[in-house]
C-alpha cells in the first residue's frame, strides 16, 4: 500500500477515533465457508478446466453515528483453495468505508472514503459476478478519497462551500489477458468553490460555482481543467420554472486539441413539476465545442417505487469514472464504486451518457433495474465507441426464514473504438438463502456468464454452483 493511501486511511481513522466516544457503535463480525464448482477455473476461451474452490472468509460490518461522526464500513477477507489447480490459490479483499467528521461545529468537515475490491474487467464493464482469484483479466482496485471542506451561512442569503479533494485509483495484482486493457494508476487533486442561494430566496434559486482539477495518470494522458459556472432558476408558476446557466471551461490535456473543447458555454431550459411525484428538467445549449442537452428526471411511481433518469455530457480523464463515484448511495447504504457499466478507459474522452434506474419494494418483493447508453469520443485520435448495458435484481421473501433472489445483466459494445472490437456479454444468477438462526445463514446459488467477442481468444463461458454458510457474532 502506497504512502499516499496510508495517509488517507490513517488520517481518516485518526480523526474518526478522536470522536469515537461520542458515537453509538454497532460492530458485527462474521466468519464464512463456501464451496464452489466452476467449469472454467482459469477464465479461458478454450480448453476450459473445471475445479472445486473452497473459500474461507472472515469480516465485519461497523456503523458509528454520533454528534460529530458518521462512519459506515465493511470488510471481507477471503482465501481461495482450489482442489486441482493450487497455483490459483490466493487472498481476496473487499473493503468499503465512508466517514464524515465535523471538525469545527457547523463549519469544518472531513469526508473520507475507501473501496478496495477484486474486479474483472473488459471493455464493456465488469465480467464476473463472483469475486475470486483467477488467472486472467482480473485486478485489485483501490479507490480512495479524502476531502476536507469548509461551509458558511451568510445570514440566510447564501451558503458558501470551499472544498479540497485528493483521490487516487490504484490497480494491483493485474492479470490482464488483453494488453490494450491494462489500466493505469491515477491521482487527482481538486478544489471546489461554490456560493449557493440561501433560505431568504424562497422562489428564485441561483448558484456561482468554480472548480479546478489536476488528473495525473501513471501511463497515460494527464488532464488539467478549470471551470467557472453561474446558474439560476426562476419560477413562472408552481409547475414551471425557467433554467439558465453560463460559464467558461479551460482544458490542458496531453495529446488532445484543448482549444476545441475550451471556451464559453451556455444553456437554457425548463424545469417541470406537474405534480408532487414528477420532477423533470431539460436544458439545451453549447459546450465542449458542440451542442449539448442536459436532462434529469425523477418520478415517484408510488410510495414504494421510484424512477430516476438522466442525460449528461462531460469531458473526463483517466480514473474519473471511479474517483467521482461515492461509496454510499442516497439511502446511506454501502455500494461498490469500482464498477462502471460502460467499461473503464484510460483515455481523455467526451462522453454522452443516458441512464435510467428503477427501484421498488412491495410486500415481500424488492427489485432494482438500471440501463445505460454511453457514447465516448476519444479526444486523442478522434475515434468513438458506443456501449449499452442493462442490469436487474429481484428478491422475494418466501417465508420468514427463506429468501429467493434473481439477478442478471447484459452489455454490448455496439460501435467499438477499434475495428473488430465488438463484444457482448450477459450473465444470470439465482439462489436461495435460509436463516437457520438469528446469526447463522446458508445459501445455495447457480450462476452463468457468457461473453462473445470479435477478438480471437476473448470469448468466455462459465457455469458456477455454490453453497455457503455464514456465522455472525
């Protein structure tokens, strides 16, 4: 673990521990044992080898909520033992943690986040739903961020925030079978300044924002950027409001035409709230050297289901897709940020992203579904790429102790960056888990993965059957 990572983790933990006495803690350790059969232990396109994998694991969940501290973390340490191919034996680590500490009452705060996960990558995204050691197309991803910020309320007329962020994305134990997909380590320094309208502005909303970043890539193109933006919202009536924004982008990236994407930008549009369930905003304008559309949709289908969608255009450098993703979702639950449905790229790109997500819970049923369509323009060579993906999950509580779950997904490179790079993949998994007691859980599952590629030797098929037991303390 690098010195920078050590500083991030140690700094966050020291600050958090200093406030630990004021918090209420919940600590839940566990141990686990699983047995998995796979018909493709090496993750190869041909000459597949089957094997049984025994996994021993231990971990914990911890939550702390206090007057000046909020901490949520989980960690799982596993060791895979292969029955036939012992050279694949190894450890797996999965750590997710997020902490917010109030250093100076109502003014100075510190955000700390870290995600250390085992991932398998392809140009169209994650290529496996099972975390385990393997010989090909795999890597350990460390994604960490530390961000102190200061905020001040100017008598209800405005709220000012000044924030500094340092983030890094490191890839270790990388075993990629595709040389062109070897990911590069990145670190980013960023400063954000914002002044937002306060509570005294009951109807009209406004914001003045600026940020500057320095994205440094170990084996790729560095990117420096500065952006200044002013925006406003003026209501016409309770259902319609006018939107407007304008500003300036300045880019300094390696091996790209910076003048083409730098310069003034502007947009205008409307925000529609025809009822308490619907919030739709659309803006049209000019930015990054061309016309843009920016849209957001939130629709509360019922008290038990919601639909969220959007369409956005932005320019980003290597690692931005991970570094700008949070460990906690909007409901305060830990999520893996080291998964990007459109795949990972080291290049500086102009991306157009359309997304739509559905979440719901009704009675014994819970479900989520997400879809995305991404068009990337690679600014170094003028090529582009189109990627589409779908993911869904459904679970039903069959009885007080028995639950059934089903998940699946599909992704495809519709238009690859390079000739012959088309690829599509889909996966599915179903299983049941049984609560033997308040602290003992058993699970049985079956999974299937299939990847078809125009690139020779990049096809993949795998079937897995797993049985596991977990004891909590």
